[in-house]
C-alpha cells in the first residue's frame, strides 16, 4: 500500500496546467514536503524516448491503435520507475497529464476508442490518481497560448480549434462523472489566483 499522494493535472493545450503544476510543487516544497513533479508522456528515461515518437512528426504518423499502445507503454514505464516508487516512499507526486489525457485525446479525437483505452488501462496501469485538478479554459484562448510557444512538439495542437472544443467538453464530462476525484478550476484568471484555487482544492487531500 502506498502512503503518498498522487495528484494529476489535466486540461486542453495551453490551459496553463503545467505552470500550475509547477507552482503547486514549489508551494508544497516550501512547506517542507517531498514532492516529485513529473509529466506525461514522459517522466522516466524510457517514457521520454517514447514522448518523441508520439509528439513529433506527421499527425498521421501512427494509427490510433498504435498511438494508444505507445502512450500506455510510456505510462507503464513511468509508473514502474517514477510514480510508484515515489508514492511508496510517502512523497507527493504531481503529474502533468495522465490517463485522462489518453481517454480524451486517443479515446475520442479520431473516433470513439474509449473502450479500448479503458481496457488497456485496466490491464496495464490499474490505478487512478487520488485527485485530478482539471484546469478549464476557453479553447480559443488556450490554442492561442499554445501556438505562441516555439517548438517541434505540436502534434495535437495541430488538430485545431474544433478538437480543442471537443476535448474541453470531454474533460468536463469526465469530471462530472467522478466528482470525488476531480477538482475543476477556471484557468482564465491570473496565474497566482488560479494557484490559490488549486491549493485550496488540494489542501484537504494532503497527508
Ligand atoms: P503537454 O506536454 O502536456 O503539452 P501542453 O503543455 O501543451 O498541454 O502534452 C503534449 C501533448 O500530448 C498534448 O497535445 C496532449 C498529448 N497527450 C495525448 O494525446 N495523450 C496522452 O495520454 C498524453 C499524456 C498527452
């Protein structure tokens, strides 16, 4: 049995969730807690290699099924090497994206493959976060922010606004289905204000 706390951040591209994950880690560390801040896809050496395979190159580089396998393979490695050891050591794990991203991006963006995503998750991962912070954001604003960043990683941003809108709706539907696991925070306010709302949501769950 693990004794740590497993927190994930989710949201559409450009929602500011990565900034919020970092701010939360800084605040909790300043309180003297042991925090592991990590991300998906990635978070372990092997999973970071898989990240390059799935986030760079042509949007049709992988079939939807292959893509689900790659994200799940990366997650399995990340669980084995980074997340579970940290939880067993009693640490707070803050993960920027996790299985809910696969449920949305691979489960819903190119046809309905949610059942496949869930079956593979049950078989190979078998664990949910203790708390998931969903940073909710207007997709047009999120996309403008995400596109403003330079870089080679934009496979999913490349799908454009309609997909971001569908992703937002999908995340909110998941949050409504599991209100005990999700905290939904508006991402439109100033980062410091959003950070305070995140902290208020996380505080009761801390060990
Ligand atoms: P991320 O690095 O969090 O980018 P951003 O900060 O722009 O949100 O995620 C990179 C991309 O990976 C993002 O477009 C969503 C996608 N992704 C999936 O499609 N499936 C997954 O399971 C995960 C974890 C991410």
